[in-house]
């Protein structure tokens, strides 16, 4: 099965942002748990029923948060896929995306990656041009460039 270019880029962006997503996930949970002074009315289910407790409201917010569930789903998918890969695949992911989950890269590889980062050889996307490494440029773009080159001659 071949992935669409946009799908590939979306997955790539999620891998790049893995650590930031995990950090945001922790912060969002803490924000919900430690939200104080929220006196919004609870759900009333009949006469004489008072507002729900703060604990119930916080638990409901944690359980119902769509953003929290989506962030958990994405990070768990990345982590479980990463766990299933072999060392060679982990090495490729580390070199391309700088991601190592529960895996220590070999010392020489880590040193080389740090040097590349310091020199600025690694961009956020790791791309040259508007297409991904290993992908061919779309034919219509190639045709336009060839026509422009022919006009200039």
C-alpha cells in the first residue's frame, strides 16, 4: 500500500513532534487536575440534586477530552510501532527524525548527530526542495521547469 504524500508528511510531523506532544499531554492533564475555583454548575438529574463534586468534574473532563484522547492515541501509536522495529529501523528513525524511545543509539552515531545539529545540517523537515527524499518530483512540475529552461535558451 502506498501512502499519499500528505499522509506521509502528517505522520512525519507527528514523529518530529513526539516529545513536544508528550510534554503537552502531561501539561494538559495537570491543567485539568489542578484547575481550581471552577464553580460551573454540575449536571442536575432531578429535584434536590446538587452540583457534582470537583473530583467528579475533573474526572469527567479527563475522560471526555477529545484533544487528550487524540494526543494519547498518536503518541501510543508511535511508541508501539517504534517498539516493534528492529535496531536498523530504530537507527533510521533516529538519524532522520532524532527520535529514540527507550533505545540508546550507538555512541558514534549520537556524536555524529550532535555535530550535524550544531552545524545546522539537519532541518526541521529534513527535506530538499518540495518533495521527500526518495520520492520523484511530480511530472507536471518537471514539465514546467523544462519549458522554462527551453524559453531561457
